[in-house]
C-alpha cells in the first residue's frame, strides 16, 4: 500500500516548516482566503528543498471568512478566480523550483465543487488548461468530471476530521468533528487500508496540526503503508 500525505500550508499558522518535514504534498494557499506572494514563495522554496510536491489551494475570494463561506459566484467568474490563483502560485513556484502539479479547492469551494456540477466544470477547465491533477472527494462531481475530461483525479480522505455513519464529514463544531493525534492516526490507517483513497489530508489549521501529521505518518509507516506524493 502506498498513499500520499497532504496538508494545507501558507495559511499563516506558523508551522509550515514542521508540516513540510512530514507530508509528501503541500496545498498552498493562493491569496484569496489566506497567503500572500511572500508566503507562497517561502513555502514553495521550503517544499522544493524537502522534495515535497506543491499543489494550488484556491478558494472563494473570502479572506474575512477564511474561505469557509459558500459564496454565490457564477461559474464563469469562479473559473476566472481559480485560474488567477493558480497562475499567481505557478509563477512563484516555478521560480523556486517547485512547479505546481495539482489543484485542490479550499473550504467552501471544495464542498461546492463536490456537489455542484457547474462549479466542478469550472475547476476542471482550469486544471485541464494548466495541465494539473485534481485532488478531490471520492465520487464527487469534481472527481467524475475530471475523470471524464482526462484530468488525473485523485480521491482523498481526511485523517483529522470525523465522519458520520454515512461517510460524510461531520460539520465543524459538531461533537467528534475534529480528531486528536491518536484518533487521526488510527483513522488514517483505516483509510489507507480501505483502498478507496490515494491521498490523506491533515488540515494545517487544526489544533496541533504538526503533532497530528507526525503521528499519522508514524502510524502509516508502522502499518506498512508507503508514503509517496501522488503527483511525483
């Protein structure tokens, strides 16, 4: 068994270096929900030095809400906004020796693209034009449309978020929605063994994110699961 371990970085939480020492792929904030040209450049340079693959982490234009508000953005505007973010990161990442290899929507945009075919189509169009893979929810509209368009689509699971019995993530704030290091490590192994996902995520904004990511990696390796970036 081999899986990718990804984390959101460049969001201003001060532990990007520690996370980059653990993960194999880095979802870099592109400025719309968090980040700046300076943080993008710094994170990409650090990722290149550690052999971590860089992905774009675009969002709705929502710094105030950290990209977690589902904004009513028409598909054509959404496509332009995502393309702008990918281009901004790509210019800096290439200079730093860490070319962008994939795209993973952030927050509310991730959930919108999972359930809304028009939003999914807008994101797939950007990925196809830029030659990027797409990291997405299993069986979602984004996964299905990317696959149909010939865009590499990689299904992911979440180590540090609780699932309900139907396999949907519990909403933030609900009991059990955020997992600590030991529970996250156990869930990561279960996800890897389940065979449905090729990448496992640890959120960079989770309390104790570095400790969680470290424990997840240790547990995966102890279970005989290899770690390798899916876009390597």
